[in-house]
């Protein structure tokens, strides 16, 4: 297991962590100021300053992208909606490629309408089939351009509105069906699956099969590793994630499992926290991320 | 699959659904007034009016108990804490027996301290071993007196503070280890496992392995079936459950699976809702439960 205590070279900042800090150019400047080597930006933040401007800032600051957030959201009520999702995912793959991201993270979607507050259908099995079809179609294009797709299993509390893939086991079963020979995609001389998983401790820490499924994923399918913490008193289902060390997740134990399986990429901090961290200055948030990365990740 | 549309003879009311209505005697009167044949009371509600008084009211009103809530909460920081939990579970078994409950429901507990807001330990694997030890000890006594124990797998969002058993699969694995020959306990001439599961749709609806694990449980291990609904916009992790039909759970589909596996008991309504239903009059809540039981369960 890598020693993170001496520096933060393996720290990546998911830019959603700094949603309170303003535009992406400001966020990137702050990251550079703190010696952060990698980020994972969100599409809406990129769109707000432009893809080319983002690419330029990423190059100028010598940043790596541990991932690009996000594709997915495949299920829809009709064929036109599903096609619109596929078109949008193709654009997301292109953007990820332009920014040279390590992977495109997929938040796969769930019951159509639920995210807006009123589910138009309750058929979660049907949503899961639509997700599989959507990933299959997107994967074809992603393979062509050489962009790995990372399915992010989301916590079951998001099964209605955000993602109906809710365990690593379920994600890997899907990977095995759509991409039976992992390691076929050579990106930057590194063996990688065309389709794998993003393991976010917030979503999976509770899973009794976590250790076994991380081992099953192996190096080829472990495309991203996200950290934050689960607060014992969580006040909001979406925007009350904790800073590493402030909650109950055994982050070093999970990182040890991920690294034992062969993962050697960035540890990406992704904290949605309108109730706390988004209210604080970017410099304080980043200094805390760095300190916690060295001490409790 | 049983037809519920004509009456509500298979409806049970978990008395937590009526927490806004006052004391247990008032709640029982209201249930009797609406022709409810079964309830599942909580220990604190029973304690408030006394066990003997409760038993008398249950008998007078000809009520069945679809379950008794609850035992569990096994993990603790030291041996004294664990022994106190075992003692308390033994009392819960006795109370369940006095009230002739179909089973004692176990909310098994999780990280010590987390329920009070500050976890004293983060070792979820350790908590799971403590749970297994606690159930093993309680099961010995429960077998003696003939009271089935129903492990309730709780939604993973409660893994820190309420229950570190979070899927039916995990619960059944534990059942198979501690009670390898289900059906050994004959209660009221009915074959029942000494140890089984309480399936609450709120906790398990998202599980991709739900259908298969319900089938695996079978009649002997399916000791209780709880219904409510998952609201697409859930505002609180604990007390914002929806009335059946107001959310996204395919309740009839899950009930069909449970009945196909052999379950023929009550459909127990358990709604924690400080944000809505606990504010309404008991008669309105019960009339709505009955209407929804007949139309959407």
C-alpha cells in the first residue's frame, strides 16, 4: 500500500468538492496553488468556461484528469429520450478524450422523472435493462476512441433517482457481459478494461461483499477511486458528505483492498456538501483535503 | 397471489405508523374501530401502558401480532455493554411470547455510539461479528421458549447507526450459519424457522438480487412482510417514508415474490413519517392504509 503521509502526489480533486468556490478557472487556479496534480471536473463546470479554455488550463497547469464527470442517465420514457441520452454520452466521451481523462465516469440513471421529483415509471428492472443497452451502445464508440468507461455504483439511497446500479457486484456482472475480455483497451501503454468501475467509498462502504468484489474487479476494472466520508448523522441524502476522517468509513482499509487488487491511480476527493464544505473558502477546503489525504486516507 | 382488493383481513398495522396518535391503548382502539385484525407494537409503546395492560387489550380486541418491535442493537464497546444487550433481548423475547407475537423483529445494531451521533468505532466487520454472536446467544433462549427471531435487513443508509445487516442475502447467510435446519421450530402447528428474516420493501426494494434471495428464503425463513413506500424526493433519512402508492416501489411485484416463496401472513404497514403521516388524525391514516392495502399492495 502506498504511503500517502509524506506528500499529496496521489491526491486528485473532484471539482464538485469546490462548488462553493466559483467557476472552474478559479477552482483550477486554487488547485494549482496547492500543488494538486490531478482533478476530475464536471461537465457543467467545463461548459461554463468552455471546453477549449478548460483544456488549455489543464495543459498550462500540468494537470492530469483522474476522471471526467459524467456520462450516464440512460433510461427515458421513449425512444427519442433514449437516443438523446446516447447522443449526449457520445459528446461526453469526446470531451473526456479532449481533456485526456483517465476515464468517463457513468452515473447510469434510474427511474425516468424521479430526479425531477416525480417518477414516471416504477420499473427498476426495466431501467436496468435500458442502462445496459445504453452502456453497450456508448461502449462501442468509447472503444473506437480509446476512452474507458467507469460505471459508478451509487449508494442504494439513489436507486430511484440517480443510478439503478447499486453494488460493485452488480456493476461487475454488467462489465462481464458487455466487456468479457478486460484489458483489451491499451491506454497510455497501460492495460485497462474498456469498461470498469469507479469505486467511491461513500457509495460502497456498507457492502458486506466489498472486499471480495474489489478483488474480483482487479486492476483492469478498477478505473477510479473516490474518497469522502459518511457522517453518522447524515442530514441530507445528497449534499451532506463528510470530509475524510469526520465520518465512519474505514478509508485506509478500503484503499488497501483497492491497491492490493492492483489500483495505482489517484485518490480523488469528491465531497458534495452544501451544508458545510461548500460554504468554506477554497483554500481552507483544499488545505483540509491535503492534510486528511496524508493522515486518514 | 392473494387478492387483497375485497377486504383488509391480511392488513397489519405497525403501531409506529400511528406515533402521532398518542398512547398504545388509543392506537389499539383506533385499529379495532377500523376492523384491523393484527398489529405489531413497539416496546416503548408497550412499556408506556404496561405489558399486562397491552396483553389484555390485544386479547379483548382479538388482535394478532404480526411481529414485535424490536430486539437487536447487539454491538457495544465492552463486555458489559454486550451483556446488557443480551439481557435486554431476553426480556424482549419474553414480552413477545407474552403477547403471542408471530416473531421478534431484530434491528441488529451497528457502530456503537453512532445512533447517538458519534461513532466510537468504525469497525463494521467487527460489529457484524458482534451481531452474529448476539443473535446466536439470543437464539438459544428464543428456541427454548418457541419465539422465532426475524432479522430485518435495513437499508444501507442505516449501516452506521441502526443495522449492519443490509441485504437479505447477508441475513440469510447468517441464518444458514446459526440455524442450518430451518423449519425445526413448530409454532402453532406451522413450520417455521427459529431464525428468519423480516422483509420490509423500504429496505430492500433497490436490491438487484431481491427476487432470487426471497426465493432462497422460502416459507420457513420469511417471518414478516412490511410495506410502505420510497418517496422519489426523500427529505429525511429516517422519518420520511411514504404511504403505499405514493412512491416508487413495485409493492405488488415484491408481494408476489414473497407469496410465491410461501409466505401467507400479514402485510404490515410501517410508516415513519414525522414530516407527514404522524401529523394526521389516526382515522385518516388508518382509512388510507386500508384503501391502499386494497388497491396498491
